[in-house]
C-alpha cells in the first residue's frame, strides 16, 4: 500500500494561524488525475498541490481545488515553492500556465507572474445587482485579466463597499463568471495606502470567498498597469476580513511591467495518506 506524504503551510500569513492554507504532496509520482482530485476533495482546502519531477523547472506542479484543476494560482505556487526550496534562494515551477519563477527572502516567497491578457468586462449596471451593490459603489470599469487564470477585476469606491459586497448566486454565475468561463472576481478599493479586497468564486454550486488569492493579486497588478500606474509600484493587498483570518499579499510592478506577488509562508505540519 503506497504512502503519500503532504506538508501543510499557510501562505500570506503574518502570524501562524493567518493567511491561506495549502497542502503540498511532495512526491506525487504514481498518482493519477482522478486520485489527485479525490485527495484535494478529501482535504477540502481552497487548493492542494502535487509535485512531480520536471525537465524544464525545479519541479512540475499540478494544482487542484476540491472540484477542479487550476492552470495557475498564486498561493499554491508560493507555498509549494517554499516547501521544496531546501537551501535555494530561487526555484522555478512548471505549471500548466507555464514556468513560474519564485525567489525567497527569509520566509517571504515572491513569484513573477506571466504577462497578462485583457478583455473588456461587463458594465457596472449589470454588475451592481450581481454583487448586491448600488451603482455608486463602482469606481471604474471592470476588466477581465488573465495572468494564467482569467478573473474579473472590479474597482470599488471604498473599503466599506468591498466589505458590503454580497453576491446574488444566480446573477453572479451568469454575469460575473459567464457560467464558469471565468474563475472568479476580485473587488477592491484603496484605504490608507493599502488595498482592501475580496475574491469570490463558485464551488459545489455555491458562491464562496477565498481569503488570500495570489492570482487575483497578480491580475490586479496587470489591471493597475493598464490604468497607467507609476512604476515601479508597490502596495499591500489585504483579504480575509469577513473570515477573521487576514492574508497580506505584497504586490509590486517592476519597471518592465511584470507583476510580482509575495507573502510570508509558515509551515504548520503534515501528514500522509495510505492508498
């Protein structure tokens, strides 16, 4: 009976029980896609990763939510990189979205995202009822951004508007997700020089909230670049207010326009499955 071990880490964690949790199976050789999906559903974290050898990077990584596989996600990339790093200052991950470099400064891991693709988003008039917000809450046009995962980035007027967001399930799936053609949406606003954000997506037919979304942070960086933000740029994006479990995501945009997302990774422990 083969044994598969995993490590449990929190990503974007400023203290041990903060941020977004992740399980990393450090040697997934022998696991097929169906079994990886079943293991992710069993653990029921927002994502679980599976590490394989790679001919083009430090490791090949597959990322699964409890219901599907993701081509790219930020906190799984950072958490996996931290688990496999050893004494290295940089590693690279072969994902379905391409090879992603990750560098380290102590317990802070930082990835460089892919160059983004853009598409026009729906108008505020259709987004307002889908998000349970008045039109006055919208601070600009929504934009579909894809740095490896397509998401809708929506600027709101105030942090209070972000916290008041209450998606209406049917409208959210039709207007925001386009029936699952998009992964989800980030609503965000400035407050005292920081970005207050929430990320919503669909799982098991329900609208759920993620409390530390690195892919959305990268897409927000691409959004800000499109809006003409001055470079180099750096800010902290904070999620998890509603869950009472804050995640601090460090967003930067280099002079060359590449978005970087980083955060502290804390390892808590691990376990094993006998399959």
